[in-house]
C-alpha cells in the first residue's frame, strides 16, 4: 500500500483545497441566503464537486503510476 503525503506538495491535496473547500463554503452561504423553496439547489454543488474531484484524482493517480 502506498503512503499518502498530506502536504501541499501533493497535487491531490492542493486541488482538494482549491476546489472542494470553497464549494462547501459557497454551499453553506447559499443555504443561509436563499429562500426556503430554493435551498435544495445548493445541496447538489458539493455532491457534483466531490464526484468530479474523485474521478480526477483516480485518473491523475493512474497517469502518475505509468
């Protein structure tokens, strides 16, 4: 099993902090500012972002191995 380096030298960690964390913050802000009947919309933002990030991380790790 490979060791995972949790530092900003790791590109996967950098991309997580660049994309996923701001989307979570945006989601929290939108949930509190949108009217009640629109609060379901921001719940899809982090789901889509995490799925895209996971797919990118898998693709990136496969290209790094070869």
